[in-house]
């Protein structure tokens, strides 16, 4: 065990420490599923899996609670797998290297996986703890939440019997969530042909790095700079002024993460080399000044490359670069129903060369208003279609409409007030949760979401505030007792 296993509440931290040692990338949850099934077997807990790979464990009610409705504790198995470019790490085989840094638990150069590992840990601890009073419990662990909500979409028939569902996938202690945005992905594919690199060109590689990144829902309103947009700006300028030709572009990884790093390989005519270098220095200085208050660690570098053999055809280059510059990104609209809540947003998540002649651009749209979600999707599709790309969309997922009259909310808010002598904030979240999909299958569910404080999720800066975990646990225990 690592040093975090000695933190309090010990039972929760022991479970979290064990979870960090099990690889669990999205769509590759075999090892964590095996761990959960073995956990249930070891402790004599009823366990069931469905075809897609979700796991449900069941624990009978404690004496006196047998007639009370069953409570579902829900979290997801998978984690976002992001690392700094200078870190050697294999998410399919290596254990997360955790460490305590002041009042936070972090990982060494990678995502921590507290999203949603700490929720899993709390559910497992509730199944183990014989000192807490509770109705019958169902602990649901879903697969592939981060890349497609697949487990929630394909939840097996009859997996749940509970009336109340507590989602353990929130990231702000002291806040109770009763609604979330729906979302959809838009994927644009450009088909290019390679051409011989022009003669008498000098080639460069530009890198943008050390941006904050973050969650494309929770952090979209924080002014985080998008690395794909930033590289595209330089390429656009180079096309206009120097006849730049693009050979390669790579940026971002995950649809639900604001991209932190991107690079491109391109050439300019040898006769313009000195002019281009001077223009680059001015451009980089302008960006440093533009970003200084929101991205203090922003880094942009330019390095000369050996001779490059091919560039993409000029028509595709024009469409790609112009669409990357022109496509909307960030907050599109704020909510008039919930002050301070982002209503609608879009994230230019990744640009990847795939196969022999495809460039795939992935973006993600979110909104708490279904018609607005459709409209922002149409905005994005229109830009890429005009640029000559083939555009497709994911199935999308529904939002979760707030119910301020929820009994579970009243119990949870009352528990928080009595435990900590302060009012919790009750709000909706712009990020997507699985709750909307559970409601489609079980429309009578009464749901609330809460958790400890996490920051920097979906990036290697992810961290879990130690002092909020006891409050998270105490609130969960009290809510179970009162239900």
C-alpha cells in the first residue's frame, strides 16, 4: 500500500489506493471488472454483470431498514488516460503513481483517476462497513463513461431495483447536483492526397504545450486556451503571408478534454525563411501577452526539420486550416434559467492523421437545452461541411432535468446542513453525467450527485483534496441512515 492508504477515512482511502493499482482505460475495463468481481467473491457480496460489462453488487438492509426503498450507489469504472509528453507510462499495464502534495493527492505526470475512482472507493467502503445503518444497497459500476457513456446506454435489463440513486461522480464538495447537460460529438473527416514537397522549401515543426487543459464541461468557462486552435492560427497566418504548405498536424486526444498540446510540420519557401522566423517571433510574443493571465505556463516552440518528402494537397489544406480557425469553440451561451451555469458549449477536441489519407477532427457539443444542443451541432457541421469534410455525429446522450422538489435532495441537503452547519449549494452541472440515461430506463428514479473536491480532471494536473474526502464520506453515511 502507498502512503495514501493511511489517510482518513481509512476504509475509503484503502479502496481508492487499491483501485489506482488496477489499469482501467476506457473501453479496456477487463482488469478492473475482474477486480470488482473478485472483491465481491472475497467478501461474500452478491454480484452480477451484464453483457456490456457493467457490474452491480448488492448488500441487504441493516436491521430496521428492511422495508425502506433500495438505494443505488453509482460510479464508473474507467478513467481518462492523459500524461505529460515527457512521462513514460503505459495506462494498460502500469499502476498510477500517487503522491501527497500538501493537502492534495496527485499522480506523477498522469491523470490520477479520482474521476471516478474515489466514487468507486466510497461505494466499496459502504459495502464493507458493518457499522453504518442503511436500506438495501445496490452498487452500480458502469463501463466506458468517459468516451461514450456506453455502460449507461446499454445497461442490462433488470440490473437495478432501487428507487434512489446517488451518483458519486461530482467534483465539488459542498455542492449537490440535480441536473446536467446533454451532449453529442461531431466528427469531421477530410480526405487528402499526398504531394511531393515543393523544392526550395525549408520545413519546421511548431509545438504548443504546457496549457492547462481540463474537462470540456466543467472547465469550458474558465478561459482555457485550446492547443489545436492556437497551432491553426499560426498555420493560417503562414498560408496568407508565405505560401505555407502543411505536412502533418496532431493535437489533443479525448473528446471530453480541452486539448493541452498540439504540433504541426510545415514548410515555407526558402526565400522567405528569415521573414517567417521574424514573423513567428512576433506571433509567439503576441500570444504570450494574449494568454498571460489565463495560461501562465503557455509554451510555443519552433524547430527546423530535415527535408520533408510530402505535403497534403492544397485544397484539403485550405479547408482544414480555415475550418479549424473558424469553427466555434468554448462557451456559446450562458443559462438564463440557472445564473452562472453554462448552457451551451463546444470543444475542438482533437486533430489526427489516420490511415493513409484521412484527417479526423473530433469535437464535442454540450447543452442543457436539447434544441440548443442541436443548433450548436449544426454550427459545427456547417463549418466543416463548407470546408469539404465528411461530417458524422455520435448518438448523443440526454441531459438530466433538475427536480428541486426531490425527496432525495431534501434528505441530502438536510444531512449536509446538520453535519456541517452550512447550506450546500444546489446546482446543475454543464458536464455530462450518466443520470439522464438512467432516467430513460428507470423514469421513477430520484437522483442526486455529490463528491469530494477534484481539480484538473482529465489532465495530468488532476488532484483530489484530502480534507474533503471525510466530509464526502460522512455525508454519504448520513444520507443512507436517513433514507
